[in-house]
């Protein structure tokens, strides 16, 4: 019984600390948020904060990583092996839409862009393969830079969609991204 109380308290502490950080990020930049601010907003002492995090940046990073891990797990559960790149985006947009609570914290632009970059790392092998298939004579250098170009665009599009509270339907976003990538490959 004691351990379940501890687990509940731990979960509660982590939840209120993260909620306090994101509430503060609505009006301040990450650089301006302090541990003292978070503790006051969460109504926890500094010792509780430091039990779980080194500093505000550690909290920010661990929160991002936890969301990415959850999404990655969900993606793996829905993704068939050997699928094409468009299937990846279908899954990503569907997963994000079905799990808005996982990305509600992404209202902060800084968090949204970093979060999206980490999320889209999963698609890099598919993009590299798509480029190689569309231009079999492409050098590794061209593939690398074209992948970066496409990833940058995808990152901004997904981040903008999240930042706008995902109001555009996921299937439409999937069509947009797939179309943008295909047109980029036709031009390249």
C-alpha cells in the first residue's frame, strides 16, 4: 500500500511540475523560466523538483523525449513492416490526432519545433529510400542534402499544424505532405 501511495505521489509531482512548466511557457521563453517559478506554480518544493530533474532544460528535454517515446511506441504498433513513406505520415497524423493530449503541450513554438524534429527522425530512412528510388543515379551527398531539405519542410508543416491545434483533418495533412514531397522530388 505504501508503494502505491508513493507511486501516486510521484506521478502527481511529475504531472504538476510539467503542467507548471508549460503554463509558464505560455507567457515566458524557456530561458526565462526558473526552477523557483515552476515550484511556486506547481506548489512543490525545490527538493521534489531536483529529485527528478537537474534543471528546467532537463525537465523540458525529458518531457519531449517521453512524448516522442509514446508516439514512437504507438507508431510501431500501427505501422506494418516495409511500408512506404506515405503510410508513415498517415500513421503520424492519425496518432497525433487521436492523442491530442500528448501534444497539447506543444502550444509553445520552441517545444513544437524540437518535438517535431525528433518525431520526424523516424521517417528519414523512408525519405532517403524514396529519393534513391526517384533518382537511382543520385549521389549519397545529394540524397543527404535533399533529405535534410525535405525534413526541414516537413518539420515546419507538422509544427505549424500542431501549433494551430490540429484543426486541419489528419487525412488532408497526410495528402498535403505526401504531395509536397512528391513535387519536390519531381523538381529535384
